[in-house]
């Protein structure tokens, strides 16, 4: 079997070979730009990993992998507009470089390009592939909508938050796994188990992001520590603390402070008082356990599951 690094290389070599029209230039150039910015390509790699569990002909899933990567980058283009973000992967965002209207339209075309990739799969699996992709794409959009609504609400529950990150982040990992399995010839039971694996892994990954935002090493984590605190984001840590805080302690969670360091220190002290890191880690571990259980139930040889267990291990080793 190929290693994830080898599969990533296959994706990297395929992306520059995607043919887009040359005209109108300002419609297609932004697509070439965002697709060339790199990243870990984890979602298309997961497609190919899942396919290779059931067949050696991973090329059958390459267009599906490219569809997933194109869709993912489409969501990034539109997310950056909604967040008014100036940078993406250290480079100027599409809307800053070409303007908001161009970015919206180029993002729309990326959704069309995703479907063009999907249309190339074998007719025998086309319908389940399209059904899975459409359900995944719709879930991601629903998650983004919920995330935006949460910014205006003060009564978000932990259950609602977990459902939001499931939709916004995790269903795309689950969908990538299931799509790869379908193209590889898996039966419906194994395809659904791979979906469960990917989805639970995705929730665990996001929960660890919440933890690392406060307790991670910024050089290893790659983000500003305390950024969620400064932005008053309703993460698992934030919401769990609200359920435990006494008196006016919760005021520091939502206060707007000129000195960001003071804000981060105050909230972190509150997290420490209520062992929030440990509670969040326990919640994350619940989802990792679910991911491993789905993998254990998969009807393929154990040696073929090695790369998937490595994905789980990478979650566990991310600067905890």
C-alpha cells in the first residue's frame, strides 16, 4: 500500500494538470491560484487511502479525490470572504487579490468543477458517489451557517457546538472516506464504517484544535495561542466553563479587553481552575475511541488498517 506521503505526492502532481478554460481570465485564475497554495491535502489523501483498502487501482478514485480537494478549497474561498481574512496559508486571499465579487463567482465555479470531476467515475457507482458528495457538501454548508449564527447567540449548548463542528469539519473527512470506499468497491457496511471513522476523527481533531489554541506550542501548532479566547469564540472549552463558572466568573469569558494578554491569562486561569483541559481531552478521547471502534469493525485485514491507525496516532501526538 502507498504511504500517505506518497498519496499526497500523487495529488500534488495531479492538481497542476487540471485543465481550466483560459477565458474569462479573472474567473479561472483565482481557481488555479487557490488550488496551488498547497496544504496537507489530507482530504483527497483520505479518499485514496480508503480506495486502496479494497483495490490496488487507486487511479479510479483520483477524480473523486480532486473533487473533494476542489470543494474544500471552494469553502475556503467563501469562508475567507465571510471572515474578512487577509491571508490563507501565508498568501493573500482570493478576495483580497481579485475582489469579493470575483472570489464569490470563482468559488461558485469550483463547485461546478467538483461535479465535473465526479462525473468521470464509473457509471456503476456514479449515483452513490453523487449522493454521498451532495450530502457531505450540504452538511458543510449547514455547519458554516450554524457557526455564523453562534456568533450572535449567548445560549449555545455544548451539544449544539459538537453538532456544528461535526457538520462544518467532520462530515467532509467522513465523506472523503466513504467516497473512496465506494469507488474501491466496498460494500455499504464497510463504506459506512469508514464514514464513521472519518467523522469521529474529524470531531476529535477539532476538539484538539480547541485545546491547542489555549495550551499548544505556537511554533508547533502554527496558530496564535489564545486566538479563540481573544475572539470570544464559543469553543468546547468556553462552553464547558460557562456550565461550571460561579458568580461573575463567566464575565471574563465574554468581556472585551483592550489588553489581549490580560484576557488570555484570566480565561486560562479559569480553565485551569475547573480542569477544562482535562475535560476537553476526555471528550476528544471519546471520539477517538469511536473512530477506532469503527476501524476495528471494518472487514479488511488488520495490516491494511495500519495507515488509518497512524492518523489516529497523529491526533494523539499533536502537542497535547
